[in-house]
């Protein structure tokens, strides 16, 4: 079983928290989470239970250098929040891949049931 969704370009994990130790979510992250959540719901992805592989394809909005691993948290948390995957811990997410592309949707996520 496979499901694919497209989302806005995710925020870096560095921009998720307003206070580092207090762990308050930043306004930018909350705005992204709301917009991305509406886009996800509109696409009606099928939930995938159990172990999964997650592929995240990103198209950078500009020429700024970015670390792909810093962009995983927001999309994975969104998948959990909306029940597309059960959890984003190592019990369920067995493989995560980040791919950079030159064109296409800002963020395309493909979730596949793991063997």
C-alpha cells in the first residue's frame, strides 16, 4: 500500500521552536502546520498502519543552502497528527529518504508499507 501527498515547503527544525528549552512552537511553524494540514486533508490520503518507509522529495524555494535532515520533523509530525502513519518513531518508520529536485511541488511525501 502506498499514499502520496504534496505540501508546502516545510520549516527547518531550527525554526520549529520559539524557545529552545521551553519548547514553545514558533508562529511560523504553527502557520505551516495549519496550511499543510488543510492541504493534506484535501488530498484524503489513505492511512497506512504498521511499519512504513517515507520518501520526502523537496524543491527548494530559493538558492539558499539547506540540510535535508533538518526538514524531516515537521512533515513526519504532520503525518502522525493526521493519522497517515501511526507514529514517527523507529518502531513504525523503518526508512526515511530525502531527495532534492529542481522542479515540482515544494514537498512531496510518499509513504509505503514496509515489508
